C-alpha cells in the first residue's frame, strides 16, 4: 500500500513539474510622451503701446507680442517673454539673458555692429509731436522747447543730431510711457516717437487730445534704419534662417494681415511698409 501511495505521489510530482505555466497578460503599451516645444526667450519692453504693452491682468500683449507668437508657432518653439528696460536690450541679449529681441527694434548700422537681425517685420516712420497751436517750420523754430525721447532709441539719435543742435532741449527717458506722463504734467512740450506708437499710445487718448503731429515723416536711414527686425546674437545663423522663413510664411498667409488689422485697421495702414 505504501509503495502504491509512493508511486502515485511520484507520478503527481512529475505531472506538476511538466505542466507549463500560463503567461500573465501583457500590460498595455504606454502612449508615447509628447515632447514640449523648446522655449524661445523673447525680450520685450512693455511700455510701447500698441506694439508691446500689458493687459489689465499684467499679461504681455500688442503687435510685437502677437508677431512673436506667430513666428514661434512657425518654427515650433514656445515664446517665453522677458521684460527688459530698452537701453539694456542689446547688452542683455549678448549676455544670453534671452535668445532674441522682438520689441520694435529698428535695424540700424550701429546696432548691426553689435548684433544680427532678421529681415524686417514692419517699417513705419517717426514723427514729431507738439502741443496744438505751436508754430513749427523747422528745428530752429522750436528752440528752447523741451522734447522727451526714449533712451537708446532711434528717435533719441535723431533728436540729438537734429533738434538739440538747433537749441531744442532733449530729455531721455527709460520708457516711452514716462515721456507721456511728463507731457501730461507740463514738464515736456512734446516728443519724437514712432508714428503708430505715438498715435495709438498717446494721441488717440484723452491726455493726447491737445497735441498733434507736426512736420514731415521722419525716416532717414542714418537715424531710423531699415525697419524693425528680430535682433539675435551674431553667429546664430540657423535661428536667423528659421525666423526669416517664418516672417515670409506669415506675410504670405493671412496671419500678418489679421494681426495688422487687429491693431491698425482704423488707420488704414499696412505697417509692413515699403
């Protein structure tokens, strides 16, 4: 009997050893992770309405900001905006605090010695603004008047070269909105500013109601350059090529016209210029 039980136990053990284990069902494959687009750090001066300014809740907005986002979409990057005082824009770029400047920076011969530029993405003239009724024929006719300009701007360069030499008092400011505050308070008699900026940011508002554009368009390349472009560090040839392609793409599509009309339709102007 014991031999019989022992034989049965051996047979059962052998059967168990020979039985194949069933494989556990495979876990479902994980969905491939979607890579986040690389960031493009964009320097802006948010005191330059309607090109670059802030919404009521502090978010950057304006034509420059929208153009930047459109370009980032074209080159598959994510715009991250970095606020910077205007006069420190180029030093900050060369110190690698950000990748590009998209903030109405004019392409000038002097700036091209320090940084590189893409093709222009807009080009509007500058204008002189004075209180209504001020007699103006040329720079000498406003000798003694106080004019405010943005420090480090093409308008400052023009004012120093053409107005100050004729006896006009030229005061430079860290931000254009500070110029308008001093005009409103009576500390300044006027300004030299981009035509669209001063129209949208000052003349169209109640505080600008007593002021007007005087004289002709100001667009001498010696002072004002060749339009506003994207500034980037020298040697960034691949990024420059990408951005130039993106500028062409949004110009040929409806994107550029849509953004132009969003800010400037009431002025019936294409800010891309000639």
